[in-house]
C-alpha cells in the first residue's frame, strides 16, 4: 500500500509515513495499488457469482433456522468486497463489525450447528493442549479465530484478482493477540533486569553501526527492529514490543542461555553480554529458535501481502492461516502464562 499524501510505499506495521510523517491510522491515509483496483473491478462480476455458489455449498447442510441466522453475517462479509479496503480499514471493520457479529452468533442457540463446525476446525488445528489453554487463559484468541474461520467458510472462492485482506487478517491478529498475552508480564520482569539496560545503552540509536555474532540471517536483517524491541522493553513502548516479529526477536534474544556479542563498527569496540533465559521460555533451544523464525515469517508474509500485488491470494490466505496456527500451537508450550 502507499501513503495517500506523498505516495510513499508503507507497511501495515507503520503508524506514520516515514517520508511525510502522515498519520496512517486515519481513514483514507493509505491507498491500494492502482493495478490492484483495476483488476478487482474487472473481476467483480465473476467473483461474486462464484462466491454465491461457494456460499450455498458451504451452508447447504445447515438447517433452515441456522441459515437464517447466519445469512446477515454472510451478507455483511460480501458487502465488504464491493470496494478495496485499506489496511487500517480492514482492522477497524474487523473489530467493529465482524467480531460483534460473530459474538452475537455464539450467543444464539439456533446457530449451534455452524459454531460446532467452526469449533471443531479450530480445535483440530490447534490441538487439545493449545485449544484448552486459549479457552481458559486467552479467550480473545479463540474469538478471533472463530471470526477467521467463518470468513473462510463464507469467502471460499478462487478470486485471484480480489483483495482478500479481511480473510487473512484474523489469523495475523490471533497470533499477535497471543504474543501480547504471553509477553506482557515477561517484559515487566525484563524491564527490571540490568543487562537489558546495558544492551539498550549499547545498541539504541546505533543499530546501523552494530554487528552481532552468531545470529540467523532473518534477525541480522532486522537490526533496527531489534534495537527498537530492546528500547521498547525499557520504556514500556507496546508499539515497539508488540506483534509477531518483535515477539520472535525477544524470544531469540532473551529466551535462551547464550553469549551475545555486539560490535560497534564506528568505535571498533565489542561488548559481550551473558544472557540466561531471562524471558523464562520453556523447551529446547531448537524449539525456541523455530518459533522465533516462524513468528518472523508470519510478519514477513503479512508485509509481503501488503507491499505488492499477489498472483494467488487464496494460496497466501492458506499460508497465513497455516503459519498462524503453527505459531499458536507453540506459544503456550514455550511462553506459558506466568502466574
């Protein structure tokens, strides 16, 4: 997507335009790529015909009462695709329209059959351990996943030229919510740990001059974000510590026993920091590093989707869905809630 004010390419993670400092959280602050809008307009008639057929097939086995209750949700979702939504609008629409609809469905006894189908899908994908964990300690995660699965149930057409952001968004949001739940208390502990302040003093405002020994390529490419995460923990900045990628960075950096060596090229000096799993993460180093990498991949997939046209968006939806569930399965195991 692009900044509507200066036409600069921006990311879903940006809150302000890096070029003109425009507030990207305001409606109309971002615009989609022109080619995307032209493709969507040309494919609209074909898509909606297919959408109606797919929807009829998906709910054909529901009883008439359940169909009647579910129809308003389907209609609302369909209407969302009559125009392109900016990334900010997707989040607002999801929070203010889709989530309340799904919560209303969950309270309606006449829609039990549909919800059982959705709940079964979520439980099978999460596994029993993670499902019960989120059921008792992270209920918002399951609410978001229900909305995502209902969106997949309704919007299940192969419309490559149609923007399916609303279909992908719940799976990004569910993982981000789980990360937030499981890191809040941990960051409070880290904030009081002297070594975090020492690292912050060494890397903050010097991210473009530092090199770090023995870190994977994905993290080496994110040194600026790494510096922001460390500083965000110190000052309590949720923007700099929230989200999948930043949780992955914190897990890799502070969730293992290892020696962190950071060199400042401009000074020709290297400082060494001993890290002793101060994030209190569980499991083997291989499991922790794998989850950190997958959280990075989830953010990368989200940014890739927002940065350019995608030839096969349904494939991208499946990838984001699978990757999100994979992260959600591992988060309770590695970052169990602190009492």
